[in-house]
C-alpha cells in the first residue's frame, strides 16, 4: 500500500488553502469556533462560507489576509494571527511510504 507521508503543519503563500488544526494565536489566545457568535460576532460562518473549511476553531484565512488567523475567545482581543510557520520549499516534494 502506498501512503503519502504527513507534511508539517505549515502554510504556503498567504495560507488561504491552509486546512491544518492549529487553534491558538501567536499571542496565545484560543480561537473562537467559526460557527459561534460569542464572544465576537462575525460574518465568517460555515453556512455562509461553506468552501472555506470553517469547522471547529481552527485557524483559517477566508478573506485572503496576510496569513491564517482566527477570532479569539478573549473579550479584549477580537482576532489575531495564528502561530503557524510558513512551509519551506523542500516541503513541496511528494513523499510516499510503502506499507
């Protein structure tokens, strides 16, 4: 059986296609669920943006900002960029394992 090797949890370009599971910001805030309007109301819901993988509270970039971000669960900080590294060029290689 041929199985793709797992890639590092990182993003390319501005991270619009990032689909990893990071849910903490670069300043240590926990991300708010995209399907929640508390503590911050917002327009980026899974219902309105079904093709952006806005499930759970994972960091995403649905609007093409500089990099993946999320709304936070802090009343004092509405949103923040996430602590996800950019992928290096070497990670463009397709690596497979034989099982």
